C-alpha cells in the first residue's frame, strides 16, 4: 500500500512540476504578448485554455517517456532473443554477412583502405568470429564438387584454426564449390581435412559486433 502511495506521490510531483514549468515557459510567451491588448475576460479565457493545453501536453510528455523506456526494453529483448536464436530464423548467408562486415569497416576504419584490403579484413574478422565462437555459425559439409551434406550443422571453433574463407567462390556465387579451404600454411596437413558451404550466421549477433 505504502509503495503504491509513494508511486502516486512521485507521479503527482513529476506531473505538477512539469505542468507548472510549461505554464510559465515557452507556452506562455505568446499569451503574455496578447494579454497586453486583451480585456480581463479574454485574459481569463486564455489563461484557462493555456492551463488545459499544458495539462494535456504534460500528460502526453510523461506517457511518452514511459513508453520510450518500454519500447527500448522491448527492442533490447527482441535483439537478445534473435542473437541467441538457434532455429535459423534470423540467420543470413555468408556473402551478406561479409557485406555487413565490410560496410562496418568502411565506416569505422581508415578511409585509405582499398577494397581488396577491406575484403581481406572482413575475411579475417569472420574467421575470428568462428574461432572465438561469440555466435552460432552453421554450414553444410562439402563432399565433392556440387555435392554437400544435406544436414546443416554447427561449424566447430577448432575448424577455423586451419581453415579460412574461399573469397572468390563466395563473391562469384560458385555454389558448387565450398566456401572454405585450408590456410596455406597447413596445405601439407591432410589429416581430418574438411570444408563447408552454404555457411550462415545470426544477423543480430553480427550487427551487435559490427555496427552499421
């Protein structure tokens, strides 16, 4: 009960303070100029109209602040749900993901970077995402040219230690080729060799790491 009364008191205090501030602030300036020429009757009517106007404006202002807080919280909750979604509903293909990363690099890195350097940086950053595993990466394991495993599966973080992205296949939409290949320094290591195609990543999680 006391908590409810305290909330009502806080509301009334905020409302009255806001209302009085508007009554004596910018809203009252035009009326004050006309008061010089108006009769007492018009002054009383105008003052009443000003009070009513400020009442509604004040009520809307307080509601809008609370509504903004709720909208911000709902947006954060939705982004959190999307970032941790495991159904694949909010995933995007690898090519689109690299475009988002590249756009972020252009916005926040040095303007002198060439497109090739930006592409290489985007690949390195995506590889870092896979290695550090801050969000979910999935793909289809490559079997042979144009043939991929039917089941989409998570790409383990350890995969990115020896593998990188096949940028040419990604940019040219070579669907029959894998989107990954072994890093050059591991070219002679044939143990447990594998590759992935049709790679996807959670869009919300990606944007949280690379603001647009």
